[in-house]
């Protein structure tokens, strides 16, 4: 071998730098070694915090079967019949929502003070304590106290899981990272149902204590691991700790220059912090209060699945099978499938198309009940089909994008507060509906469907008028996109096209050709945010 050949053999293989600022997965195969695909750190962090979604889903899927177990009924029976009354049953199930709604209202401002990860950990600790009390309960009072304490913890961590995932992820994968929470919620619901199905065969109180104890163990894992995760870089920059923010981006595997573009509104993002409550009220500032209202609508949309479960009950075993079995599996399958396309599909289109289908399902079912067509065999089968259509439409669209949009449309200063407040209102509305819907249905079987169909339609129309496309944009670009509403940007482009007799050219992905529009508009003194061309 020549000297030059030996030098080439000894020279190390040059290391490839990350492309576009992302730590790309890489698989190296050889006869001497094998390395697994390298997954970026931000993926692991977002996935780990999504355990909070699993806890929420597991409680949702397990509390119903737990309260119907014979050992549970006999343990907490309030009369000689050996069963708990419907009122007590309703309070046991819904008590967690009451305290969760209260604590979630302060979780956002609290996370701005002590960090996202520490607040998630604190919530997990409180949730573990509450679940442990439920697991060891021998009296009804202890059971109620445990459920209420668990609700406090759930309210602290749940909304922040999406906020944290949104803030640490690059724009190109932000949808997938933000929707991990919904995936874990769906998995948690399925696990809660099947764990209770397995433990229901136990003759002792272990049948219902085991699921509660399992919740406590999983919550402890989240509580211990969350403080070890990197802090949100955007949260650090928000409080003026720019050097630590850059270090956090590096730890997460994201290039600062790529994902965190220079903020033209830096003065707004890094203003000195005021009192706890003044910071919380910033979400109603003139600059962002419209987006806060949008967040409330999106959080309402995120909870529509649980309202549908209350509304869609068909009589007898048929309803139980659909609600607890096939429907849950279809929901899980669609959520997993939609996860892979969350950064490919348009957020705006998903909201509008999904809302249109969901509203149509509700309004048609309401019509079937109003006209008594539901009493016929064809009408009942039509309702069953519409239930499946609703599940598929919701799981593929609103279940994924509503939580993402609710978090990413807010600037850093108000993101946590607005998202947590939206989650608070979602729980309050769900709790009210859980108690009022049976009364509503007793007086009108079609009224609730028309009511929520109208609410869904209203949310869809708001998206048509005011929701810009946020897919693929940095959070700073999303913030600027709200300077011009989609309909106003469309009117500006239309007027320019008429004045210059230009045809609107579209690229393959449906966006306007910026080479044609952007220079021409800027020549007339019209400057639109980049996202207005999408």
C-alpha cells in the first residue's frame, strides 16, 4: 500500500453535520458494529412528558369499570342495597374534573415562574398522592379526597405537556410532537379499559385497587423523570436567560439558528415579569386576546369526544359494545394513523374539513331523533354509521390539530397561561355537560345534538375566517401571521390580481407562487407575513 493510501486509510471519516439544523436519525450497519437509529433528544423528551396524557386517559378509561365492580360497590355502598347511588357514582367520576379545572387555571402562570418541567413534575407528585389515597381507600370520604387531590395534579401537568412539546420541537415536526399527547391519551383509555377487564375477575378489592395503584406508580415515574429533562428554550428566552436557552437547544438536538429565528417582537417576549396575576392576565392583552378566544374554542373542540360519549348512547348492549369496544379500537387506530400525517396535512384544512364532518354527523343524528326516524331499523343503523364517521373524522383531524393549534398560536409570554386556561374551561364545560345532558335528553332527545352541532359549526366558521396556516412555520412566524387575517390577505391578493390582470398561480402543494405575488405586492407597499402566502 502506498504512503498516500495508508494516509487515507488512517484518516477518520468526516462527520456529517446536521441538515437544516435537525439532528437527523442515522442507522449504521457493518460487519463489526451495529447502531440503532439515533432519535433526537427532543423526541424522547416530548414522548416522556406525554406520560401525563397516558395518566389522564388511563383514569378516564378505568374509573367507569372500577365503579361498577361488585367489590367496589360493596366497599362504598351508602345504603342496605349494597350498591352506591347514582348521585354518589356521578360525584366519584366527576370530582376529579372539578379540582382539575381549578388547578389548570394556575398551571400556566406557575410554569412561567418555575419552568414547564418542574410544574409537570409537581403535578405528577400530587396525582400520585391522590391515586395512592384512592388505592388504599376504605371509606367513601377518603375516596373523594383522593380523587380531588388527583384532579389537582392532573390539572397542573396535562395542558403543559403539549406546551412543552410544541416549544422544544422544530417547525418541521412540531405537529407530530404536539400530537403525541393525544396518542398517549387514546392508548391510556384503551389500557384503562382492558386492565379493569382483567382485574374484574379478582374476587377481592384488588380488582379496583390495582388500577389505582398502577396510576400512582406511573405518576411517580413521570415525577422523577420530568425534572431531569432540558428546560423549554423558548421559556428560558422569555425570562431573559438567552445563554441557557441556546444550551438547551443544543441539548435537545436542534440548531438554534434554524428553529429559533430572530424575533422581531423580542421586546414583547422578554419584557420584565410582573406579578403572578398580571402575567396571567396578559393573555387578554389587545394583541393576543383574539387568539386566546381561539384557544378556548380549540380546547372546547378537543373535549368534544367526551361529550359525544355522553350523547351517543344507544339503548342496551348494542350501545355498550359500540362505546367501549369497537369505537375505542377504531379511535386508537385512526389516531395512530393520523400521527404520521400531522405535519403533512394542512392544519387549517384539517380543522375546517373535520369540523364540517363532525357538525354534519351531529345535526343529522339530531334530525333523526327529532323526526322519530331513530325508532326504525334503518334509522338506528344510520346512527351507528354516523357514530363511526364521527370517530374517524375526529381522530384524524380535531383530536390531533386542536391541541397543537391552541398552543402554537400564542406567543411565548401567554402560551402556557392561555393553554392551561383553555383546558380549565374545557373541564368545567365537560363537568356541566355530564350533569345536565341526562336532564336535557329527558326533555328533548334531539336538542343536545343540535346544540353541539351548532357549536362545532361555529368553531369551523371561526377557523375559515381567522385561522392562518401554521404547518411548517416557526412559532415566531406563526405569531406574525396573525397580523393579517386570512380573509384580508385573500382580499389584498384578489385586488392586486384584478388591477394587474394576473392569474393566480398555484404550486403543487396549493400555496401561492411567491415569485409572482410577493415582489409585486411589496412594490405597491403591501407587506404580508410569510404565512399569508400559504
